[in-house]
C-alpha cells in the first residue's frame, strides 16, 4: 500500500524552504519503492552522503521497508523523526530520508561545517599555561570542556533560542557542586527570551543580569577552556552559545577583573603583587584626571611649591581652562584608540603611536596643551588597560569624576567614590554579592582575593557562591 507521494513531498519541503539554491534532493527507486532524500548542500558532507546513505540504499536488491533502510544506512547519528521536525533537522545539517511505502521518516546527521582550529585567544594570552581557546563551533567547545572533566558529574543541558536563528545554547555545570537555585534561574531566564535571533553570546547578557540598565558588567566571559573549567569547579554555571567563541559564566563578582590567568601559573607572591598593581592602575585610571583638576583649581595650596611653580610655568600660556584642556587631551586619546581599533593591525599600531607622539609634542610646542596634563591623561589611559574587560566602564566613570573634580573639587570626588562603592555594594546577581568576598567580608575566600595563597591552601570552594559542596580537597 502506498502511503506517501515522494515527489510531492520533496516539492512541498523545497517550497517551505523557498527553493533556496543550496537545497538538494534525490529520488531512487528500489523495486516498487521510491526513496527520497533532501538536505542542504552547504551543510552536508556530500562524500559521506554518497558512500554511507545513497549507495547502500540504491544498490540494495530485495524488498525495501523502513527497518531495512535503518540497517542499510552506515551512519552513527540516525534517528526517527516526526513530520513537524523535518524542517528543523534539514536546517541543522541532517539528511531527511523517507520512502513511499511508509509514513515514517529518518534524519541522518552528517553535517559538515568549516571550523576554526582551537588557538590561543587574543583576549587572554598567557606566558605559561594552556593555550587552547574556544572556537565558533559549539561541538568543538563542548569537546574542550569534556577533555578537562572525565567525570559524569559534568552536566550539559541543551536549549534553543531565537525564532529565526534557533541558536543552540548549552548550560554546563557540575551537578554535585553547583547550587540548583542558580541553575533553575539561568534556565528560566534563557527560556523566557523571545527574540528573532541570537548571533553571539553577548546577545544573552541583558537577559542574564539582574539590572540590565547598569553600567557595570554582571556576567563573566572568557575564551579559555581552563578558565571556564576552574569556574565550574568553584560552583558556577557556564553558558555556551553556538557560533560564538565567548563562553559566559555566572555568578560574577568584581574581584574577577583583578585576577588574570597568568596568576595561577606563576609564583603566588608575585601574583599577589600584580593584583595590587592592577588595583593601583584602576585607581589612577578612574580618579587621576579628576584629582589633578581638583588640585589645580581648588586645592593648589596642598601641592609642593616646586611642583606648583612647574605647573604655573607650563600652563600660563594655555588658552583653555584646565577642565577644557584635560577634556580635549582625553578626547584626543580616545579618538586615537578608536582609529587604532578600526584600521588594519599594521596601520593601527603605527597610527596610534605616531599620532600620540606627533600630536602631543606639537600641541605642547604650539601652546595648546601643557606637559603635566598630557602626562596625567597618558598615565590614566595606559592604566585603564590593567583590567581591559572593564575599560569601557572605567572610561565613562573617568569623565564623570573629571566633571566632579572640576565642579566641586576633592570633596566631590570623595563623595562620588563613596556613592560608587555603595552602589556596587547594592548589586547582587544569582544570590551572590557583587563585592564579595570583601562586602560581606568572607575570610576563607580571601585566600584567592587581593592576596593569593598556594593552591594547596585553598581547601574549600568560595563561600561567596551558594554551593552544595564547599570541600575541595582533604
């Protein structure tokens, strides 16, 4: 008995796919049975299709039925699908097989994508330690995680987001360590996303954070599998997004920005020193220009007399007010930075270096800007990249404190700093305080705070995260 018109079925599916040029189909007759194949040429490995699917079926002699086809196909990932799943499987790179003597259908996954080889990511270079980085292929990324966890405790949950893109998203965590409340909240937030498409992991960030309108980063992100593995061991949740090398992690605390992958592959005393250097760099980047303006305008009497004379000599011919001068230099540095980002690498470096030298030197000689102001802004802009992940936020706050310093002086900067700390202290994401382990102060977690101890002394997982199991080692 004939159940399905193969020719008509193929025409219907091709019409649903708008007869796109990469839609391929084949029909073969085996005895009295017609077998239809439909797939996307751009996704499918044509060699495997011919050798593992088409040839075994077309060369078969005998009575062909659905069970026989399942046995003939020489591919591992074969599953029976329903009518409603046909398009979704084709669009994900599967070959859909159906025959005229049955209403059942098969999907054979033989997709083939051009993927990038895991290399050292440009955002997290290390002197020592693993140099592998995530790629744009989610299967490769899952493999890089699996390679570090030969344990059934690693859980990977698959979700799909985007009405048009149907992007694959994987939630990863360690079942015996992570807080189930955090996992449920992450799942709930991802499932509630109703958007037409997700093309990168950053599209998920506004949906994963508690305060979408906040300036501050509230979700961790990295391209390195070893960092994600370390965070999973601490009891966090990782979110992998297909077509993106950036893996998101929650909960996130501000302390993470003062830490660096190199810290864990070098001497712990040296790593602690570097963290203090980064903290000083943040202070200089955030408050340096504002304090310079405040001292010059309102509190010049606290400056040493020799330095005050130097500033007076260098600024007396400047046609701008100190505030306009600092603002102009900061804007100039920001323009050079934007230019260096958008030009090709061999031109960007030359442009930024030559531009800064020539414009700075010429500006000073022309009497438009003063040497002290150039030095202050240059130090602030260089210090900005001691924690590059927060450079955007610090740049905005830099202008904020610059404005306060010019308007109110040091009292305003102190008040603004208190308000900033109070605001950061109010942030909380996934039941974790943003300033942990300093506020609230958790003594055990400070073994990997500003001062890092040896790994052998870190016997417990961070108490900042509400984990099930805090014991890391005996």
